[in-house]
């Protein structure tokens, strides 16, 4: 398919999106050839449509001329969802970045897909509202991309993920028809739930052109704790115990010993010497709610003599978050590359998973660190390697496969918030049984008979 | 199709489900011929399978012999989802009523579809857990039926509806294959979201055989208020104001003037004379949370001189709920029959909707009362009629159509928690555009090419 877009076709595309909204210049194409995975696939052209109608026209043309169309938000995805693996056209939603409607009375926003998550949060602030999903990339990731991958974030433990906040859509189908789904009300059960079928479909079933979002009142206040433990099971048992006691933190992030070792320098005063795990725990809500939750939490900490720090103001709060925020870049002090996965296990199985990764690291002579969302069992496993070291690369890939197999054995799932994309496609059959996989492929075929929309994603050998 | 099930076929079915688990006796069939709509359709046989494999065998037979199979939970549906409108076999899930697994550590339950919602709640109580969806019929409705219709309840304003709590499924497809979907973890985005496609599909895409449910910690305490207003807009403005102030009641039920008039006798001491609307408002959570929310709520009530009653104990709480609980039967003191709808409008539009129903009642000389979930805009509109009075029946149907049209105009939806079934199928095109309707029909066709599973539901002229 690559290289198939001839001059005539480019002209037609140019006519659809208007002057200046299509590029085939090599230096520009390369800006749209990568994402958060670090993998690179060059598109043949990039279009910047401004309306659903333009997208519809592009998709009709794609069906006629059979070229791949790959929707792209901010390109911050972690599994290759926006990579043009089969060449063709990248359809960037960056021009469609308007907040079309903000209805504080009904706590609803209607946005275009290119709106940046953080920009929406800023616009909501003056209305004392929030859009809960808060991926780490929120300053640059787009709402459309969030919906395509069903993004989560630290606050998911309390507030849920993207699918819990997108209640209606306007989409363009792969065949070029514009369609609306869902509602703009809190409830609704009328016909099949196409909205949820599309959320998390990684840009393979439709292109979002409008998203109707549920909002929540902005929590008035927060209380942030950094809690340290002498063993990881102590930390996860503690997490399970407070959740069962109806303390629902808005953040419950944990780090294992290796993760702590790489960010140790960022934490001052230094952590207790025997620290083997830490939890960053944040409560939010009204003043009275946070006070109430604090009053419940403190006895858990104090009766068991668990060491903790409490942020009394915003500066101290930032300080406690510093360690968590600096993990991802800090890991590269260990090895130059990493294989990073976002598996989920039932909360009670976190110690088993971490024990497994420690054994695996020892057996394969690798450095593996884990951190992530202890509250919901969504653990980021980072297998640190040097890609140019053949043994490390091979062992890293073996570790990854064993990790996935073990996660499934624990009743877990391969992805909590990043999706499958291209990086996990070969492992999909570990989790999805053949019947379900066949049904999913039939659905793809139903919506996109010519397989022009984001081909090569999710399904093994799908391109 | 009716009358097609001959002796040979009945024998085959009997062999599948085993002795005593199939009936064709007229007096038994009539027990499975009705639901909450009061409409009656006689099946030709009723099967009580005990396993997914038996259901699979039944569906394979149905594809071979082309008879309709209609899944039925407790038959408490409000739109006809479980009615055998085309005859054939009713497949009752009542024998598949086991709680297969209860995992308090991970707050997960795995249940068969025939488990009664209230029985699950009872089993969870000793683990200090709840399954939030609480339809009014919870004492007798089944979890499978709840999932088929995406049932809600008063607590939806705080906790959401069935789709927010079913995270994984085992189903039998219409063609007789057993398939699993979803996860048993808090998060998961792996492949297309078939779980949500099936929730709310009203038994037309699959038969549930296992449901994996998310649970929540049981709220420790509740605080119940009965608040009265001199006008309905006062009541809804109040509801919007407290929700915006981050007071999220676990119940926020309202009643209009007509609804109050029929249950007035149940309330003592009598309500203030100028009462035109009331709100039943309940807070739940930990002791400290409820105290905190109360401290925020009371100034709203007191600064504006709004009259309210507060239940100091369980007895008084029951007393305040009495009025709300007795509405549905009490309405029949007005007229012998009713057309009851569960429309949803954006919260801020409730006054417009109620004003519209009052005008409509006057214009068509009907009694229409409204009550329901003010917190999420899900309003139960009861058009009271005598079916034997031709004028009332005709005007009732006119009122219903105008109601639906107005609801859509307000940005609302035809159903918040009851589904479409047969009673609203003809109105589906008011809400679902032709393209989306076509897509939904294609999905039905994909899953059920012979149209044997619950034919005649959701889609206009679908039988």
C-alpha cells in the first residue's frame, strides 16, 4: 500500500481540506511518524481537516482509492494506535480543537476531538468543574485520543476511566457516513450502546468528531500523604484494607524498591532506610469529606506504626508528587531503553505480580521496576534494557511474554489504559478467546469492509 | 411462527434440559406470558436450563428449526423485553440463580443471571459490600434482566446504573456459541468493548450465563430529608444548586403536585398547605462524610427558609420513604390504568418538562403526574387513563407521542432505565437517526442471522 498515493489523489485530498491543510513535505511527515512507543512509520501525507464533512469526504475517497487513513490526536499514545504502519494518510485532528459547549447547569461539555485534555481542565476550572480522566500526558494528549484508547490516570481509582465520562459521540464511519450515538443526559438505554463500542476501539471503527462529556464538581481540597513500608506486601495489604474501609483516595500510587532507588535522590529528607515500597495517597473532596477521610485514615497509619509524611500546603504537596512524577524519565538512569507495560491484576494479586517480576528479573538478569495505580491493580511494569545489547533485548522480550502469561493466570488483563495498538497485538490471543476475537473481527469488517481505517491495529497480523 | 413447535421438537428440547425442566402446560405457560407492562403473549413452551451448555444446545436447535427463543429473568420488565411476542420458547433463567463467587478483597462477585438483585444484596451485607443498582423491583428482579435492560434506581444519581457495575460476561450467542467478554479487574481496554455492547441490548444479542460485577463498600450511615417547596421550579433549582455544590445525595427523588395529592394521606403530619413539589433526599457514606454533607446542605435549606423534615432514626426514615414507595400503586386511585414512561432530560430542563406535562394534561383533559429521579433528570411520567374509555385511551396515546417529541427537543432520551422493548419501538426513530438504526440492525443481523433471539424487540416492525 505504501507509495500508492499519487499526485492526482493528493490533489483531491488538498481540495477537500483546503489550501495549507495537507502536507507531503518529508520534514513535516516525519513529525507525524512516531508516538509514545518510539517506533517510526512514515505516512505519505498528513491532512488537517476542519469539519466532519471533510473527514467524511476523505474516507469516501479512501474507500474509492483504497489508501489507509490513520487518525491521530496528539501522538502521545503508548501502543502505536496513531502510527501509519501501512503508510497512507495520517488524519490529524489538531485543527478540530474547539470546546463547542460548556453547560455547567447539567455538568456537560461538548468538545471536538483535538481538544487537549489539560486545556479542557483549564476551561472547566472557572466553572468549578472537572473532567476526571487525568492521564500523565494530560498537558498534551487529546480528548479524541483519550477516547480512542480509553485512557485512565491516577484518579481512576476513585473516578473511573474515559468510558465512564463519554456519554455521546458524533463520529465519521470508515465508509464516510456521519453518525451520532448516545445521549447528553445522565442516563439512557435506547438501542445498542454504540458509544461504548467505539470508546477504546483505537481508531479502527470510526473517527470521533464530537464528544459529549460528563463533568463533576471540582473537589475543594486535597490531602496528600507519602507512606513508606518495609515490604511490598505490607503496602498492598494496607491499600486493600483502606479501600475496604470505604476510604477511597483520589490517588493511590505505589512504587517498588527499584523504582524508589531511581528517584530516591528526588526525595528529601531521605526515606527510612528499610523502605521497600511507598504509596502516594491523596484524598480529595469538600473540606469536611477530606477531614472525615483523614480521621479514618490516620488510625490505620498510627496503630500500625507506619511511617508517613503529610503535605500541609501546595508546596509540600508538589514535593511529595515529585518522586512519582520523576519516575518515568529517571528509569533511564538504569538502562537506555525500556519495555513498558500497563497490565492490570485484581488488587489482591499485586504482591504476586511484583514477586513474579522480581524473580523474573533475577532469572533473566534484567532490571525490572514496577510502579502504578495500587488502588485499581493497574501496574506499570518497566523492563529496562539496552536495545543494542542482543541478550538484553531477547531476555526483555522473553520477560514481557512471561509477564503477560502470568497476568492472565492471575485473572488480569494486558492493558488498563494504553490499549493494544501494535505493540501488544501478537499477545491478544492470550486474553481474548478465539470466538470473541472472531466476533471483534466481524464487527471491524462490518464497519470497515475495505479495511482502510487504521489497519494493522489491535488484531494479530491485521495489516 | 406461533404453533410451529411440534411434538418432535418439544422432545428434543426436553432431552436438552432434562426431565421436569420444560413445560407446555397451558396453566404454566400463562405464568410466563406477561411482564410489568400488563401485556400478554403466550409462549408455546418454557424451558428452565441449568447450564450455559444447555442454553447453547437450545439456541442451536432454534437455528435449525427456526423458532423464537425469548430469555426471561423475573418478568418484571417495564417495556416487554421478556414477552414472547412471536410465540416460541421462553427461556427462563430462574434455575441459574447461584452466586458463583464472592471476592471481598477485590470487591468482585460472579453471579448467574437468575440471581435476584435483593438476594445478592443480602449476601453482600455480611461482607459490608453493596451492588449499587437498586431498581424499585429489587426484591424480585434478576441481575440478568437488570443487565439486559441496563436497570437503574434511585441510587443512580450517586452511583450510576447497571452498565457501570458489570465488567465481564459469559454469554451464549444467538447461534449457540459460548463466549466470554470483559475483565475481572477495575480497568481494562483490550479489544472491542463487547461487554457494554451486550448490556442494555434487551436480550436480542445474547443470553447472559455469568456476570462479573464490581462491588462497593457498604455506606455506614444515611441521613434522610423530606423537603417541600411551593413551586416545582423551586424544587428543581434547589436540586441543581446542591449538586453543583458537590453535595451528591444517594437519593434525590421528586414528586409533583399531582403525585403528592395521591399520596398525601400517607404523610403525617400533613405537608404544608402550599406544597407544590417535594424532594426525598438521602445522603450516605461514612459517619464523617454524611455529617460533612449535612453541614453543607443545611445552610441551603435554612437560609432560604425551605421547609424540611429530617429522619432521626430508621423508623422515621421508613416513614419519609413511605410516600415515595406508595406512589405507584396510589396512582390507580386516579384512574384504573396508566401509560408510564421513564424519559430523561438534562437536569436543568425538568421544570420545562413538567410544565409541558401540565399543559398537555389540561389540553387533553387527562390526569398526568410526574415523579422520579431529580438528580439525574430521569422522570417517570404517568398518564392516567381508563383503557375502556376510547377518548381517554386515544388522548393518552397522543399525550405519550407529544411527550416523547418534547423530550427529544429538550435534548433528552426516551428511556433512562426501562429500555425500548416493544412498548417504545415505534418511537425509536424519534431519537435514533436512520444511520445509527441501520448500524444497530446490521449488528443484530451479524449476531443473529436467523433472527431467533428475542425477535420483535427494540426495532420498529422488527418481528
